[in-house]
């Protein structure tokens, strides 16, 4: 066992339970060994205890946490035998750690340089100048522009992705034997996530550092790690090489997790006849018709007399949604996809363009009843008023429908809650904080649908949820859509989810549409380079030729722009954009040459 | 964006929590604070309905009697029973503090709520005004208003209400600004609810936690400020007893009758201790992020 | 950074203007005719009219305000009705006392309270923490006027260690002056210490929970380095604002404490002016204190930039 960098035997960690006053174990009898240079991933959903293992190794459990049993050995030292000073010698120098939130893991009041060299000076005993030199070299290796200048700057002047690179550099600077990375890229966009992970892999390989990656994202772990440990409720359910876990999972929970992965068992069955009772008259126009929509936000002015800076969140976007159709709006954070959804519902002011819903102009004197359009939000923790019961929350969706009697209203609420499998008898008088995330999202869906809208905007409705719950909610949405026939604008950053639920895909980049296509055409042959990068960044869980699951990057053949054009990039003037149709219903933003 | 450990476990409590005791009786600080507050309010109630002696009628045969069985806290230079005056003073102090804080909270909530929710020019005017009013530190504004109103109970109530209003406006406005961005408020607008309905139905009710915490702190401040004003001779005028003017009168007989200064001061301290301890417990429970907010005084 | 400083500076102008308006209106609201107060009741109606026009009271209120503001800006705060002394010089002669006591009290409070607050948070939920929290809440609950009286009773009357009340300038008689300062400074310092310690403790608790502190520990830094380098700077910034508010408030005169110890400070000047209906003095004090308070807060906000590089507006 001496060649193990880290060996954990029978580790049990407990926290006090506020409600009962007893202690509750969050990690139960966990065994784990990391060999020199090995890459192991711990996968689990929230509450699985995976984060606590990483913290316990460094003796940095949050307040109230306690190791109740088991041993943690680093090299040939038992961590329990070490005094505080000896433990500190291992922290940083022996074991490095990277946390989830790059925005809060660097001290905002100190310069990058100081934070990077303080560990070096402590552990390697270097003087300031040598330490700074090493820091610059390392920042160079993580490909940070202007590494020397960066030393003088404060964390707030770097983006999330840059900060995580700085963190990576700062931790690997000490050349630890083991790197523990706790959800290091979860807060980042897919493209940046891939860059940071690729960089991390490259560096740990070069330095021979062992890596313990803690993540909720099974495909990601499978893509980058050699071995996987699956945890649930504090216990290890299964551990083994990646290929074995993927192809021959022995544990039932692992199989559930694999099945819950979007795309793992095909798409939801979808009736091509659209919604029930929804007959499309010939020549009927689209349900939602957005033309040349622009939304600009004014920033705060620097001086009272200066012009406020304008942020063009949505720039000349046109799109349509047919009755009963699910259109996915994809893009990274800051692409304007959320703003576009809000603008269609008149929640943010529009600066140019028109929105017609069912032929009615959605201008100031809008004729469309509000309850014809609804919205489901991303965060089930802030989308329900914490002081209202579930029944009241749903009933509010019917408040403005004066045609309903009190009894009808109650029946509608009960029926709706029944439809989202949250029976009113059981849940109606509860408050949101008494529900789990998935249950809250069911309530949010019920609130949006109780007025029987013809169109909803679903803004990242599953991205805050655990994988298995995500699957349930997506299935519920698909079922309800079948039954009620509403159309939806499904806003998401998650390509796998989009592939599962959408009929059509619209890609947004810096507030502009760069590609729009039927789902199948889009995933088979995305044209715009940005769409391809987006898809490429997300590892795909697929079935290999032998019918076994494999994780792989999506790869596509080279795509040539239409003759006489180049693909439009954000740097181009918006006025130069032309949408070239490359196939039926498939258009891509280009610029004529 | 994430499904990490930040989210709660998806197991969902199926039974609502059972609470055998009200929360403030389950912790030591809650118990101590509640008991002290109960004593203060009890004394105030007693001062309202019954006192052992007439708190204002002089009795020249019984001047400067040290505390004994008949006069638990002794008598003053007019021979009045200090204990009765303490009870009567409790009534005045509690009444003044409650009224001024209620006025400040009601007006401040309305103004701060509208200002924060609707923003634009209204907000700018309200902010400039509160900025200017907050430029008068501590008791200064109250002192200036007392100079206009002259010493009286109503004057003190008005002065303190006006002094505290800017802080309440600021607090409510801040809370409204953050709640306004919550998705349930957007959901309410998406349902077609009017802005005012949304403000009163979803936004203001969710400001109550910090507001209660602040009101408790302000109640302590008001109690102290009323005593201080009366001590300076600018608050509730004699012969009506308040803890502050009793202390002020006691200064002249310091060597002769130290109990005259000891008991009113002790009462103020115990009342404030009760409020502060209770307030801390309340804050820990209602609004952990408010830790560190201090009501300003002196 | 400099644009922030300039902007913050410019923002005080409307505040100061509104403060002037408020003071002007407050003084006009005081019942009674200032001309009458100045002339006593014996003088004739003609003299009263003359005095009115001399004071500008016969003009419209906005015109009065403009004239008044002009006088204020040129440093003419008027003359005391009672003593005939110019208000500005009356304030100047009293400010030294207030400033001495305030500065000493705040320095003492900060020196004791900041480490106490940090240590309490660092050792949260230990007997040490409970003791610090309890002592602070105890001091917080002692009204300064009562604390002052009890100190006088104990140290001056019973033990005779210190002079009872009054003030001797430190520049005239150093040891004697110090003896007069001990009790007022201790009174103010004890209460403010409680406020500062609680603030620092809660701020430190917030900071200790943050990832960058865990990360600093994960680097192997010792607790001393974590607290002094990583925690202090972030926790002290917000506490600085509170200290500034306290300092500004006290500089404006602790009317109550100055009354208890019979100190000739600004606070006492103000209260005496209210008793005597000496409205030029009252007005001068209000303006002076409010302006001073705004300026102290301005300086604190600018200092804040040192502790938090993320300055924005």
C-alpha cells in the first residue's frame, strides 16, 4: 500500500442535525485509494457527501463537521497523528485543493501575486523575487495573458475562467503529490469548462500529480478520469475503471444515473400530431413571431452628464414558434438568451422590433391575455414566494381570470397539482421551503400551466437540479406538453438536454442568432463554427458500435461556409449579417464576401 | 448552473417540523431576553393600571427614605415612592418607544417600499432626503425637533419617529431592491399582476424578517433615547416620571441618596439588556445576514 | 479609483445643500419671533420692525434662505443672542474638548475591540467567544449617562481617586488634564467598544466562512497568517464604516456625556442653546455637526478603497 498517495479507510464523517439535535453521518465507511499520478473521479448528486471527503483529507471540514471513524493516510503518514504544524506542511505542498467557485476562492483584497507566492515562500522557502519568477512561469503555463502584469492585479479584474486558471496555477505551483478539485468548472460555461479541464489534465500529467476530481457530472468524469467512484447518501455505491462503470455497472443506482443522462436512451416519444385538440388550420401563421427584436440595457452613467453605456443584450433577433412546438434557445451565459425570453413576455422593455403572438401585436396596448403566456424559471429556490402555501401559489395563476367561480378555481388548482404529481391533499398547505428542489420545480411548472397558456418560456428549468431529478422533470414537461399542447421556448445551455426535448434549435451568440435548424439536422451537421464548438465542448455519452456505452467528444466533418460567404462572427457588423438557408428550415448566419 | 452540493438534498421533508417550544424558549439567550422583556412590559402594564403609591403626589414626611419594606426602592426629595415612579416611568418609556418605532416603521416601510420598487425620480428624491437626514448623527435631529416642539411626550414620539424613519427607509429600500430581482416577483408580473399588487403581495411581506430585527433594535434605541432626552431635560417633562428625568433629578442628591440614581439606571440597563439579548436571538433566527447591524445611539 | 474618489466628493454637495435647507427650515419652525427674543419685551414696536428688517425677516423665505446661505458660506454664522460672541468662535473654542475626548475614546475602543471581535469569531462558540459577546452586550446596554454617574459615584465621590466633574485643558496642565479626561473617555470607549467588537465579530464570521479563507488554509498557512493577512483586511473594511459613523457622531458632541461630566464641548453648547433659545448658536451647531459628520463619512469611504480594491459606485 506504500505506493498509494492517499489511502482512506472506513472514513465516517458526521454533522449535527439542527432539527433532531443528533449527529447525522454524511460520509459512511468510505474506502478510497489514489495511486501516484492516478486520476480518480468521485461522482455523486447533492447530499452524497463527496465534497466532505475532500475537505476531510485536508482537515478543513466546515464548522460542526467531525471525523467519527476511519483513517486517512497521506503517503506513509496517518493524518490523525499529525499536529497542526505538520498538517500545515502537507496542506498546499503535499495536497493542493481547488474549489468550485472561482469568484470567491481568491481573496478580493489581495493581489494575485501575493496570493500566489505566499505558499511558495512558506513551503519552498524562496525569496520574493524567485517566488515571483516561478509564479510568472506557472501563469504562463496556464496561458494567462500578460502573466507578469497579472501579479499586480486584483482578482476582480479577471473573468471566472481566468480566475480558475490562476487558482490552478497557484495550487500546482507547489507541485503537490495530489490535487483535489471540487467541482472546479461547474460554475463555468461549457467552452471555458473544457479549456480549464484540458489545461488541468495537461499539467497534472506533466507534473505527475495524482488528481481527485469531485463532480456531479458523470460524462465529464468519465471523459477525463481513469477510475470512477459513485457515491450516494454518503456511501460508495460502486467503484472501478471508467470503462467498467460505463459498460457493466453492477450497482442499481449507477444504472439509474446512467439512464438519467440525457441522450442515453433516445428522446422522449413525441407525437407528430402536436397537441391534443390542436388542429392547425391551413396557412395559419406561427404562434409567436419575433421580428428584428433588440433589447438594450443602459448601464449606470459614469458622470451625471455623460451618456450611460449601452449593453446590447439582444441584437436584431427574429424567430418563430409554431403552435405546440418546442424551440430550444441555446447559448452561453451573457448570450442574451434569458433576456430574449423575458422580452417576449414583456418583462423587459424592448428597444426595437416587434413581437406578435397569435397574430396580435404584443406592443404596449397588448391584446393577448397574460395567461396565454407563462414562464418557468431556472432557480426553484427563488421562483416561489417563500411566504405562500403551494395551493395559494398555484391559485394566483388564476387570479386575473374573472370568469372562474371559487369552486372552479379550486378544482383547477387541484387538477393541476395532480398533473404534476404533487397532490394538493398532501402538498397544498405546505410552504416552498418544505419541498425539495425537484418538488419546487413541479410547483413552478404547475403555476405556469394552471392558466392553460398556449406558450411558455422555460428558462433553464432543469439546470439547477440533480441529474436523476432533471430526468423526471424533463419527462413531466414532455408529458404535459403532449397533454396540453402548449408551445415552448426552452432556454438552455445544456446541449444534451436540448437534444432530448427540442423540436428546433436556435443558437445565440452575443445577442445574435448564428444558426437555426430542426433538431435532427442541427445535431447531425451543425454548420456555424460556434455551434460546433459548443457541441464539441460537451462530452457525449453514446453507444459504441458494439452497443456498449462510451464517452466521447462530438466530432463533425469540416463545414464550409456557403459559396461567396464567410461565417458571421461577433466582430462583424450586425448589418452585414445574412441568413443563408443551407437546407430546408436550416439557416446559418454569414457575411457576404 | 450547478447541481453541486450547494443544493439541498433532494429528499424533501415529508412531515412539517414539530415545534414543542416556541423558538425563543429553546436557547439560553432567548430565555434570558424573553424574561427580561416580560419584566419590562409587566412593569409598564403595572404602571398603567396600578402602583403601590401615587407616583406624583409629594409626601414631605417621607423624604429621602432609603429602600425598606414599605418603599422597596426608597423615596425621593419630594417623598414620592421610587418604585411607583419606576413603574409609571416604564409605562411612559415603553409607550414612547413603541409609538415612535411603530410610526417610523409604518411610514418608513411605505416610503422605502415605493421608492425601492418603482425607482427612477421618486427613488432619487427619497435617497437624497434620507442622505441629508442621516447626516444628523445620533440624537441631533431629535434634539433639534425637541427644540421646536418643546418638552412633551408627543414631541419625543415625533422626534424619535422622524429620526429613525430614514434608517427604516434605507433598510426596506435595500430589501426591496434585492427581492425585486427574485424570480417569484417576475413570475407575479408574468401572471399579469399589477405592480402595486406585486409590491404588497410578494415584495413587502418578504421584507418582514430584517424589518422585525431592525424594529427590535430601534425599540432599544428609542428607550435609551427617550431616557437621554429626559435626562437632558428636553424629553418628557416632570412631574410625570420617566427613568431619564428621575436620573436627572437624582444628580442633585447624589451623595445623600445614591439609590435615586441607581434604580432608574439599573432599570434602563436591564431593559436594554433584555432587548439586546432578545434582538440577537431574533436576528440569529430570522436573518443571519443581519448579524452586526447595530442601532445607533448616544 | 480617482474617478470614484472625485465622484464620492461631488456626491456630498447635494447632501450638504439639503442639510443646510433642513437646518434653515428647522430654525424657522421654532416658535417665537427671533427679533423679539433678541430685543427682550421692553422695546417698542418700531424697534421690533427695524430689527426684523435688519435680520431680513420681512423678506420672502426663499430670499432669506439665499442671504442666509451666503452668510454661512462666507463663514458668518451669526452672533450668540446671549453672550454676543460670534457663533463660529464659540464653536471653535468648544470643539477642542469634544475632539480630544472623542479621539481618545475611539482609539481606545478600536485597539481593544478589533482584536476582541476577531478572536471571538475565530473561537466561535467557545467560552472565550461567549465571554466577549456577553461583555459587549452588557456594555451596550449601559446608558452612557448612567455609567458616567456611577463612575463619578465610585471613583470620585467614594474612592476620591479622580476629580468629579469639569475640565482642565491638557495643554495647560498635563497630568491634571488627563485626570479629568479619564472618566469621560472611559464612558464613551466602553460603549463604543461594545458596538465595534460586535461588528468586527460578525464581519469576521462572514469572512471566515468564505472559500478563500479555506483556500488560504489549504495552502498550509498558519492561523495567524490567515487571520492577519486574509481575514483582517476583508473584515475590517465594513467595520471601518461603523467606526467612521461612531467617530463622526461623537465629534458632533456627546451631549449626554458632556452634560454628565460638565464638559464644555460642542454637545453641551448645543443643549444650552436649546435651553436658552439661542437660535444662532443652535443653528451654527447643527450645521457644524452635520457638515463634520458628512465629511468624516466621506473620508472613511475614501479610506475604504484601501481595504477593498473593488471600489465601484
